[in-house]
C-alpha cells in the first residue's frame, strides 16, 4: 500500500502524487473513502521531490469526487 494525494481529475482518469515510482502499464487499485478504482498507469514522472502518476480508469471519477466534496 502506498499513500498518495490526488493531483487532478479528468474524464478518462486521475493523477496522483506519491513518493514511489510505478511502472507504466501496471494495474493499480485506488481506494478513496469507501470507493475504489482500478486503473492502468499511463505515465510516471518526477514532480519536484515527488512522483506524479497518471491513471486511466473506467469508472466515473467525477461522481466520487462530487460525493466527497459535498461532505
């Protein structure tokens, strides 16, 4: 398990900031509260002293983001 911060949301996925590199093409599971997404790593690059990872996911990320933003 790796802790991450949400950096960005898009129609096709999300990007996370973490302290560990992940391999492009690997599948990851992201747990966000009581929700979870499975996505494929599409990029992994240095972001300052951290790593930014982009994930392509099939599920609707926007609905989950709205749910947690309203709490």
